[in-house]
C-alpha cells in the first residue's frame, strides 16, 4: 500500500492546480526565503501578502482529495477552504518545521490577525506541531463573537475533539448556540457528550423558554444520552412544542436516551419514531444553517 502524502505536499499540489503560475512562483519564492533565515518580520510580511498574490477563489477539492487529506491527517477536512487560506496554512507548516518556538509565533500571529488571517490560522490547527501548546490560543478563538473565526476552530476541525478539556469543550458547544452557529459540523459531538454539558444546555433551554425565544433543535442532541430526571422532563416538554423542528430534535435525542421512561417518551410520537427508524430523520437532515 502506498504511503499517504503529507499535508504540505497535498496543499502544494492543490494550490498548483488552481493558482496561476505567477502566484505560485511568488509563493515558492517566499517559502524558499523562509527556508533560510526565519526572521519574524519576513514571516509576518509573507503571511499578510498572500491574499494579494492569490486569485480570489475557493479551494476546489475532489472526493479523492478529501480522502487523501483524511489519510494524511485523520480528521482533517479542508472542504470549504479558500486558496489564500490554504496558502497561509502551507506557509505556516513550512515555517513550523524549523521555527524554534512555533506556539509563541502562532499566538503572536493570532493576536495581531484580522478576521481573515485568524480564520486561516485556526483552520490550520490540525496540521501544526506541538498541538498541546496551542490549546490555550485555540480556546481563545472560540470565545469570540465573530462566527467565522469561531467556526474555523469549531467546525470540521479535529483539534477541539482531541485536545480541549471538558470545560473548554462544553463552553465551545454552548458558545455555538449563543452566536447562532450550528453543532452538526463539530467533530466528536456525540463521543464527547457529557452530563455537565447536558445540564448546561437544559439550563440554557429554560432561559430561552422563560424569555419566549425559540430553541434550536440541535441543543437536545447532547442531552439525549442523559435523558433522565429533569433532563427527561425537559425533553418531554420539547416533544410537545408547536415548533415541528424542536419536536424532531427532542425525538432524535430520546432515540438515544437511556432507560424505559425515555423509550416510552420516544414511542409516544410514533410518526417521528418511524421517520427516525427508517433514516429519513437524522441530525444531519434536521441541521439547517441559520
């Protein structure tokens, strides 16, 4: 079986396929320059200039490309990246292999970054060395109210699943709801469900109910595995909502609930139970971007 290509090689291949020759010649020149003296000033300048040298377009990837990304780094999903984001991540990976204290450089770049730069920095998290030393800055990234920056860390990114502690994870999930983001693209959402998170989400649901505000049905996904006691009563309440999507979310949550009482609540909505049983109703099909 052939060895998987490394992420740097894949990024170069994908960029070469799309970026005009002049743009790639400039990028290769910058990488060559940064193979010599790694002056912080040169890194910052090259990182900032990349969008001016790249055509404004999405990184176009085939299913084979995405499979190669998974083989190179499990969980890596560059779908939805732009060309300048890919070039910026390539540059950082190139620098990181030789830079004495890459976590310090990464933090410095994040602190001075504009929104587009921050998105690129955080999307590259799965590919950088010394990941544990990047956790504090990654956690800072999901504290933002800027959805594009938040989603660069939280969505289609294996880094939080692998390296966030429980408190950081739980705060990320709650923050997604606060800023109107979605939960479906968060990797490891079901595997990292935990009772404290379920309690936090139920409290949040009560706040929304008290204020007469709608609840995204995705909220219940992390509650279902702990559908007992007060959490089960909350799911039963959601199951009677006039919002059809909230009812669907509650039914999906109850389908993974423990115990006979959760099963009985699930069976009390046979029309939804039938949709779930034959695969016509799933968290993915329910997910719609606000």
